[in-house]
């Protein structure tokens, strides 16, 4: 089973979760730059800091935000592939 992280805990992330949750893919977490959301949950899935992705080398990150370019730049700066 593939495990994914959804980057973006807003409407786009919620909609993508509803779609992908019906498949065999496991949503391990939501990722968001908004520190007020960290350590909370969305649909019983934890919302984490982007830095925690560094401890998850095998996870697939799906970007679900209108700030796609900024998030991709951030991922590159963090050394994520």
C-alpha cells in the first residue's frame, strides 16, 4: 500500500483526501506551513510541520495548494525529492 502525505490542509487538500481515501492509498498525514494547524487533525489524520517529512524518506508528497510553486521551492530547499 502506498503511503502519501497531502501538502495543504485547506479546501484542496480536503477534497483530494475525500477522493484518495476511497482508494487503496493510505493518507499518513497532512502537511501545512501554518503552525497553528500542527499537532491537530483533519478527518482524524494528523497535520504536521513540513520539517517532519525529513523523517519520512519513503512517503509520496502530493501538493494540494494554490501555492504549488512556493511549496516545490520549499521542498527543494529542504532536500526533498
